[in-house]
C-alpha cells in the first residue's frame, strides 16, 4: 500500500473529524468537565471502564456514577469513608453496584497512596523496567482487587491476551493532547500508545491493510498500532478518534477502500 496516499487520507479524516463538537456521544465527553487533572483521571477511569455496550446506556451510566462523586471526584474519594457510593440499583450490563463500588474503593486506595493515577502508573513502570504492558498488568491488578470471581473486568490486563480496548482508550485520553483528547499525563508518550481495538477498528484496519489477523486480540492491536506508527511515528493513536467517527456517523467502512 502507498504509505503517502494512506497518510494523506488519514490526515484528511483527522482534519475533518478531530473536533470537540463531534465528540458527543462518546464517554470522553465527561472528561471535559474537569480542569484538575486528578479529577479528570478519575472520570477517565470510570468512563473507559464502562465503555462497552450501547452508547446511550454507556453515557447514562457514566453520568450516574459521576453524579455520585460531586464536582470534585478526587476530593470526594480521598476523604470518603463510606464505599457504598453508587446505589444498589446501579447496573451497567455485566457491571453491578458491587463491582463499581469496589472499583471506586480501589481508585481511592491508589490516590491515597500515590496521590494520582499517573503517580501510580509511574510506579508500575518503574517496577516493570519501563515495559508498558507489564506496567499495565500491575495497574489492572491493583484496580481489580477484591473483584468477585467471574465478574466482568473493569480494567483488563494485557497478560490475559485481550485487546484491552478500554485500557488503551483511557491511555489515549490521558496521554494525547489535541482538540479532542485532553491529555495531561507525562509518564507516557503518544508514540507508546496502542490503538484501542474493537470490532469496528479491526474491520477498518483489515480494509486498510494494516493487519491480516482475524481476531481482535492484543497481537492484532499491536499489529494495527505498528501500521499506524509507520504513518505517524510520534502519535500512534492519532487517527483512532476520526476513524471511530466514521462508524458513529454510519459511514460504511467500504468507503475507506473506495477512497484509497
């Protein structure tokens, strides 16, 4: 494939679609409420963890959890002594009120010990010799403490082999900085990001010739990321948002093939 032509096409998409007014409905939308990075981290962890299922339900349930934390989620959790935060009636597909309250308790433990989620990620990277995937295993393990057996994971670990789409989505939001992604983290660089890969992104990547793998797993996410890296070495996940707008706006992915 002609890389120059692919880059021109992707840059055109970025120019048209990478705009804040096109974010809604996307759980990323909720991060814009918070100027304080520590509040934004918490909103990002909650929003990304629930980013599965129908988008309308995702938006509704993220809003429901965040409304329990008030205007300053960081201060609320750091001072909180009662971890029955979301009501028993809360349920997001496979995620119950117990799952979410346990998740919030784990986030609280992290910010009390490390001051911020970024501080914790920095420690995970240090303990893992700078290996991002090994660091994410530690990150996921801490945030999943006391998870019930067979419960749907709110933070997936790369060691499990899945594409870890929601974890990489969270990192994209926190590490990249443009009109769409608010950024704020310095512990990782945009060049280190893995493209959040779900069925839709996998389908597009197959059309673009960025992968030949048939399963949207971690190896496929790596292969897709390597393909984007060859086009934009310094910002691997730059085109994730524009390409996902394609799906939200009901444009068939065959259009990508036709344009190329």
